[in-house]
């Protein structure tokens, strides 16, 4: 994949997000919803809210109806009722106590937009058109008839092979990480991975397109066959990318090395001179019109820090114009902190990762374990446009339904959580040998809800995703709608 270099786990955030339905009240109030599914919903509550129903920041209008700070106006902190939020409580599930011990630090998010989404299905996948759009008449499939494997030993693109391996691993299929080798063409029941080579931007490129029925997930990986072709330097054999803080992290000699690019490469400015708005336009155009995957308007930024999940980044040091830069180099130069011969060329934007720092839930049907923790979807862009990419996606984004959806206050949402744990968590499916079940991790994420009348359309809604256990030892997950507190799903290890 894009070489965020450490080899164990690379954050996969595949594609699944949510758009939503508006609400002004907690989970006990009766809501009347008006308008079609997926559109902006107008709601009214029956009767006046009691004093106990109001959030701490709420107030009452002259007409007696509640007006909350957690309205469609305001930042996420204002909606939820604070910056550092805590909730402690106990509820009951099948006669057993369930502890709730949650802390949530609210990110600096100003708006929570919602979008119409369309599931990407095997039937809607336009593989032949994608190949034609990228490679034209130069496309050649790599099949068992001409070559069984893509491999570093055979001169194939290493980041492309790594991307294919990530997909194979995610789906429980064959690969060889040590030798950087992977089947080039796989057609199993419910799963396919196909590799092509051809000319793109006047260079030799390779392309992987996969689809998994199990995860309902499209995977696309596109890289030049030789990384050196991108910058025109034969001695270049690796590339990675910085965060917007200008720091390049790279896994080298069993350690994470860091390089302050703004300082050590100050004499070598980025070779890409295309204005930022045109670079973003290239990304949106390629994704929408060549790969047929729509992106949310606020879901792509060259300033997004793709290291949040791995490194302690000093956010106070970030400048408004800091962008994630692609850096090309010969791995041997990492011995010298000045990175002699390295080239700053182009920029990288994450895709299908988040909308304004609110991440997509990685998988609707399964737990987030190692198989869902492999890679960040990312697009590399330079003066030629999109020059490399790797992502997985289950949905294509359409029109924006709301630019800032209403959320319940955190206190009211947690009251709903207690109720839904009691009603929907099956204790018999959870290992409680070491004591009571405890939910101790919470995150606000986007979750995809399909229309009850048409499974070919849906919306991403902000949802509270609450886990028990810790790290990769989580054994239960419950998800509730952050807009109205209603139950969405329970998933067990």
C-alpha cells in the first residue's frame, strides 16, 4: 500500500459511513418523521419536554418547546455538551450486571454532514470500464494463462503487490508476504481479484481490482511498475509520505525513524506546482468518473493527518497550509538524516477514511480485528493528476442531505445506550468468565443505513460504536444511532 512504513498492522479503514435522520429529543420521546427516506427529516415531539429531558445546555422557548445547543447548528462539542465526556453506569442484561465505563474526547469538528449513499455490488461493478478508463487499449490482463503470480522477483510493483496481499489477507486467501508474491488472478465463489498492466500517464502501470461478497467491498490498487519512473531517477526505490506536520515516519532497521522534511529538505521544495484546488478536483474526477466511486464533499483533504492512529502528532504545531507530501528516495539514504537524493514530489490524501475526523466504521457485519486493520485508503496526486491509489469501498457517495445534522447530547445518548444494552446484548454470547461484562470504549463513527424500502440506496448516519474489552480482545460491540438514540446492531467476537 502507500508505504506508511511499519510492517505489522496498517490501518485499514474500508468504507462504510452514515448519513442521517434528524432528531431533537432523547430515546424516550416519540418522534414523527416527515419526508422521504434519505431526505432531510422534519420532526416534532408530542408534548413538552420535561425538565429532566433537557440537556445541561438546553433552554425553553416562549412557546415551551425545547431548543438544545445540540441542534443542527454548532460544533460537535456544542452538540454533545462538552469536550471531555464521561459516562459511568450499570444496567442489566438477562439478569446479569453490565458495567458502562466510557470516556470520549470530542474532536474539533465543526459540522456533521450526511450523504446519500449507494452500495457497490458485484452487479454494479464496472470492471471493464474502469480498466478501459485507466489503460485504454494498452490494458493486458495478467491471468494464469500468461503468469500465475505477481511478484517482486518478476519485476512487479512492490506497493501494488502489498496492496493485493492486504486484500487477500483480509479475505482469507493465498499470499506470500516474505517473498512479496500474490496470485495475479483469483476467481473463487463470492470473491475475485484481477490484475492488469498497461500504459497510464505514459508509463508502465499495474492495476488490481477486487470484489468481496462477504464484505460487500470493492478494492482498487494502482501503482507504477517502477516507482523511479514517477520522478525520473533510477536510484529511487521507495516512497512514503509525511503528515501535514512535515514529519516523515519510516520503519527502518526495526525502528520507526522520523525526518523533519521541512528542515532537512528545505533546499528541495515539492516538485508539484499545481494549485491545491486543482489537485483535489483531479481526485474527485478520477474517483467519480473513472472508478465510479463518489466521494463526500468534505471527505478528501490534502491536510488530513493519516498518522492519527499510529503516532503522537503535536496538533498545535500544524500549520494551516501543511499538506501530506509524497517523498521518493533510495532506502539506503535513510542512514543519513538529511536524506540525500530524496525528492519531494506530489501529495497524498486519504479517501474512505473519515468525514471531518469522524471515521467510517470499518465493517458492518464483523468485528474490527487484524483483518480490518491493514491499510488507509489513499490517493497520490501530482502535476499529472492521480498517479497512484489504494482503497477499499462498499458505498459510493451521492448528494449531501444535510450540512450539519442534529445529534443527541452525550448524556441523553448514553441513557439510550443503557436501555439498548439491556434489550439487545445476549450475555450467552459473551465471555464473562473474568467477571461482569463491561463496555469501556466508545467512538463516534459514520454507519451506513440502507432504506427500508430499497436496499439499493441508503444514508450514512453518525453512530455511537461502543465496545467491551480492550485492544484486540474486544468481545462485544453495540451500535446506536447518535441522531436519535435508536438501536442499530450488536456484534460479537
